[in-house]
């Protein structure tokens, strides 16, 4: 297992390099150039040239890329054009909010999906099954921002159980503020996981090894958790890992609806403001985050299923 | 092969019936048999004749769509009427089962030790050390070398024969009195088959267990069983000691089965092999279910189901024309 982890960590290197190449290329493909973003639309050519020289944009691409990789490696992602702050400071400020929102959403999704998948699978074809599946079907077909607005109106504005936006002060207050947004974000992932796990459980529940486990006289709970759930989870964990990227992009919308000062909002604002160092830095940070999550789900997968070659 | 040890039966199955799909499909139809102490009973028949469902019904191991009725007498109780908690004490603790495909019957994601240990946890008072020691002992007992290391391994790391030994070790963990073995050697190649059968017989002697051995292979029955029951389309059609039945089959189906057994030193003699296949559950013919394939069939066979009649204690047959079958002699 240790050597497997080491190998997987090594594989992160080419992944990160690839991310850097893509980000580097993308930023240069964005419409509008940084100089006019800084100077405004009525810039004179001389100023544009000066800015380009200052930013190193007049040098060959290969050299620019080298400089770029070097500064990223030393933790320097440049300064925001509009906010006049180091991008790393901005990321350190905003990304934890998004990570917390995403982790909460992921947990809520799992907590909703697993028991309901069990109910639906064990009572397949009954009213309970169709109710669960129907509810999730509705959730799945509802856009994130719409669901967010409904929750906001009902539980925020009407019932006043939760704040209608913002992030609050202190950890507990943060959790409280993030609860509705996290539920919003969790819903479609939960539906996807529930569907997958439900059919995985149905596929496993009459398996020979489950029959054998029953023939040993094990308690039903043990059979269900150790033999059924554990095997059924293998495919669901893979799906969960693959969904993290989607979850992060959902976080962008959710942060906008709930006015949360996270990385998603920062990203949207920066794209509109053509604040390309921020866009670039955030993209790298998010991509690395997703890669690390993939790595973690891979490890869980290996732990769940010893047949996966190490 | 020893003779029948006719003592009080340990297992007494009466009128066992198993249906699927709201009782529309009858996989096991009014089956009765007994198993004596230390006895090996062979349950024989072509694929689809209801052997596995019979075996599983004994410990109520049928899917939710199935329904089991009748009576299974065990230690003065009826297993089919037991509360679930009591049933769990019997399963694995008193009656264990091994399956045909060890690859699919062992949980692929759990180390062998866990799969043995959970049985011990359910049925013994052993502590952690005791369970570890017992697991090693079981691995030795079923002939798996290097027990300490192999206990940590997963099923896919074992060969087919070793995997079947693992399953036997798991089944025998808590010293059951009865082993239900569902074609335990069908998935294995011939030399390994013999080793596994020998292992089961040795363990039967060592642990004074009884065994119900399901197989479609009469060679296996001849080599291992004391008594046999022949099944066709969910019913038992003939019972007796192995020597009695081989010497003089009374049912046309048994005779057909015996006729297709390969004999020592000769090619598989197909002279008497039975044409056709057993009927699916939704198309079991009226009368004797075997009649469309039977060379002895008469009008009575197509009209009425022949009752299972006792010829002598432990010897019974359900055939209208058994005189003709007997007159035709044993093909063996
Ligand atoms: N869960 C089930 N649902 C419906 N039919 C079943 C089920 N299990 C077994 N059967 C049917 O019962 C019959 C007997 O099956 P089985 O006992 O497995 O035969 P054997 O072990 O003798 O090959 C077969 O026709 C099979 O299709
Ligand atoms: S009862 Fe009739 S059909 Fe059935 S085995 Fe005997 S002779 Fe053949
Ligand atoms: Mg079978």
C-alpha cells in the first residue's frame, strides 16, 4: 500500500505539469489582452508595450512558460490586477470557504444517498422505492440556482431558520451559514449517488457470497454492511470521485446565489474583470485540488477492493 | 464406501416444497428424506432438477421471491418455523453450507481471515487470540500450508482447489453437525476434485458430521455417498443405499442416469443416455414429469403423478412401470 501511494503521488507530477500547460495556454487564448485590462479601453500603444514588457509578454512563449513554471513552483502566482493583492493571499482567503462548502455538500450528499439507496434497494418496487426515486428525479432535473432560491426563500426568508447569505464569523457560524448552500449543492450529487448505489446494492444483494455470508448465520446488519454495502460501494466511490469536479463548478453558482465570499465568486468576478493572474492562479489551485481528490478516491478504492492492482 | 449407519436421523425433511413468483413456479415439490448421523447422502439429478433449491431451503436460504413450506426437523425443532435469531444459531453453527463456485461464494474484498473469523464470532465464545489460533488450525485441517500468511490473503490470490478448501474451512469453523455441500467439486479439475472429496470424507469421520452432497455426477456418488436420492423436476423419484440403487435402479430416470456414467477403463458409454433436457418450471408435463423422455412410459404415466412408494426402509421409488425397469436390468 505504501509503495502504491508513493507511485500515485509521483503520477501527480505529470498531471500538475499538464495542468500548468493548459492554464498557460488558456489564459493566452482569453479574449482581450492583460494590458488593456489594466489600462482600460483607451490605452495608447506605448503604454500597452510598456505593460507587456513589464509582464514579460514580449518574450518567446517557451521562455514565458519557463518563467511561469518557476514562479508557480516558488509559490508566486503574481498579483491581482484589480485588487492589488498577491494571488496566493486571495486564494488562501477564499479557497478554504469553497473547500468547506464542497466538503459539507459531499458529506450531506453521502448522508442522504446511502440510507435512501438502502431503503430503495431493499424495498424495490414498493411505494418507498418509487417515492425516493421520484423525489430525487425532481431534484436532479432542477437547476442548482433554482433549488438554491427555493431553499433560500423558504428556510431563509420565510421561516428564518437560516441566514439568507454571507459567511459569518467563526467556525460554527460558518457552518451555519454554509448549511443551506451545501444542501443546494449536495442535491444533484446525492441523486446521482443514490441511483448508482441503489442499483449496485440490487446487483450485489443476491450474490453468492452474500448467500454464503447468510448461510454462516451472521446478523443481518453484518451481512448488509460488511458484505453488501462494501461491495456495492466500489462503483459508487469511483463515481463520487469523478463528481468532485462537477461539485466544484456547482459551488461557483451556489456561492453566487448565496453571496458567499468563496473561490467561485472570486473566479467569476476575475473572469469578468479580466484579472488574468487571479484566473490563472485559481484554475491551478482548483485543478490541483481535483487531482488530489482523485488520488484520495483511488486510495479508498484500493482499500475497498483488493483486486484493484496496486 | 461404508454401509448405511441406520440410527436416529439427525435431519428429517418432510414434504419440503419451494415455490417462486407467488407460488406459480414449483422448484421443489413435496420432497422428504432423512440423513443419519455420520451419513453421506447424495442428492442426484440433472441440472435444473431442484437440488440446490432443496439444499438451500433446508436452512431457508431462498431469495425474497421464494416461499418454503413443509417441515425440516432438526434437534427436535422445525427449522422452517424457527424465529430468525434461532435460525441464525443453526446456520453456520450447526448446519453449514458450501457452494459450487468458491470464486463467487467467497467475498472478493475481504481477507480469508475475516471470513473465517466472522463465523467464529457468531457461534463461539473465543476471544481474539482464540479465533486467530482456531483460524490457523482450520487452515491446517483443510490442508492449506503457510496458514498464518495465507489468512491475510484475499480469495483471488488462491487457486481453485485452495479456494474450495478455504470455503470448507469457513463452513467447518464452528464444528457443525451437518454439512450441506452443493456440487463442491464441479468447478474443479479432476485430480483436485478427488482431493476435495477425500478431504470432505476425512473431515466427516474426524468431526463425526453428516453430509448432504449435491451432485449431477454419479461417479462422485459411487465414490463418496452412503445413500442417495434421485431428483427430477423438483421431486424425489428414487431413494436407497448407493449399492442398492446402482445394482438395481427401479426408476427409468435413475436407470438412464446410470447408463450415462463412464465406466472404469471404457469410454463414456452413451448407449442409455437420456434424450432431451429437464423441463423448465413453467412447463412441467402432467403425470410423471419424466414421461416425454421415458422409453417405458405408458398412458398412466401421462395422466397421474406416480406416488413415491416404500419398497423397504430407506428404499423408495416413484414409477408406474418399475417392473419393466427392473426387468431391463442395471446398465452398470
Ligand atoms: N430464485 C429463483 N427464482 C425462480 N426460479 C428459480 C430460482 N432459483 C432456482 N430456480 C429454478 O428452480 C429450478 C431448480 O433449480 P436448482 O435447484 O438450482 O437446480 P439444480 O441445482 O438441480 O441444478 C430451476 O428451474 C431454476 O431455474
Ligand atoms: S412413471 Fe412412467 S414415465 Fe415415469 S419413469 Fe416410470 S415409466 Fe417412465
Ligand atoms: Mg445446483
